[in-house]
C-alpha cells in the first residue's frame, strides 16, 4: 500500500533530528562540555556558508578555473556543455555543486565531472542531457515510484533540512529493477534540490525504516545500497547531513546496517 500521506507527525516512533538543543538530558546531567557548535556539526545541523553576491561570483569563477584543470574522464561533461548549455552552464545548476561541497571549488568541479558521467551511464545519451522528469519514467519505473518506498516529506526539520523517508519494505528489490530504484532516487533528490534553494544550502536528512521479517531477506539487494551511497556522497549535488535508521528487531538487518556504515565517509559515519 502507498504511504504517500505520511507526515512528520506519523514518525513519532522514529528518531527525528532537531536543530536547537542537541544535548540530551543525560549529557547535560553529566556536564558534557562539548560546544554547541561542535554538536551542530556532529549531527549535521551546522549553518551553511553565508552567501553574498560577491561570494557567489568569486566561487563560480573558481569553479570554472577548476573545471578547466580537469583533463581526464570529462567526455560526458563536455558533451553536456554542447548539448544543453542553458542547463549545464547555468548559474543555478553550478551553484548546486558549490553548495553541496560547502564552496570547495575543486571538490565541486570533480563532483560535476562525475555527475555527467554517471548520469549518462544511468539514463543513456537520449535522456541524460536534460532535467530529470517524470516523462522519462518507463512503466516499471512508475511502479517503483507508486510504491512509496522513497519519498520527500512535505515538511522540513527544525534546521531547514528536507526529510527523505526510505521505507525499504516497499522498495522493489528485484536485481533486474536496480535502475528503476536509482531513477527514482535521482528524481527525488533533484526534485528537492531544484524546488528549494534552502535545501541546497542546508542539505537533507534521510530516515531509513526497515521492518522486513527475516524470511523476506533473501530478496535484499545490497549492491543498490552501495550504488546509492556512492551517488549521494560523490555524484549528486546534495548534502546528506544525517541518516537515521530504524530496523526494528531484525538482527540480520542490523548487521546490514553495520556493513552500510563502511560505505560512508568519516563525517557521514559520525551522523549515522
């Protein structure tokens, strides 16, 4: 059944990030001396870079310089500049990559090169060089979308971050449908990015829910997890600020959770 009507109020049983006071009562009683700024960073709630017209303009110039320095694996990137310059060269598009790397121009350039290569690999040449649209979904992709396994909740958390709910019980875990799930995830990420600049600045929080009983685990596809985290961390211009996972009492899924953390970088692991 679809769960598209879910809102934040329906998630009371799952851990939710808060923007204000990250110290729990026990920490306070024990006299935890960790600064609020450090806690904000640890839990992904720190403030984004202060943006001014001059800062944005200087960053875009630096990004252009870093892109010019890259000489390898840029075939898809170069083709995008020719095929869809109004999109690939637009200020709004390039700022997404700068914001996703906290205005590290070198990292943003490298991510943009990887983005176009991965997009061609995933969508093919006929669909890669335009905005991701529902019109591009095949029938099986629409089935994955309709199940509600991945959705953006209508409200943000207190830190202004978009909340992405992933209900693994509702994923299409057939190995033959990996691309359908990746299409859905790419579409969802671009939807929240392009709908609200604040999400580009503040990032997203992912809530993963999996109550799948052990006898259904045979259909679990771990490869798609690796594909997903690779794209979220190194390809798609989005900041994953924190991940909260709820696996119920399923021991096997808790072991998978531990394995999943190995695919995360150091910062992401501290916020998982």
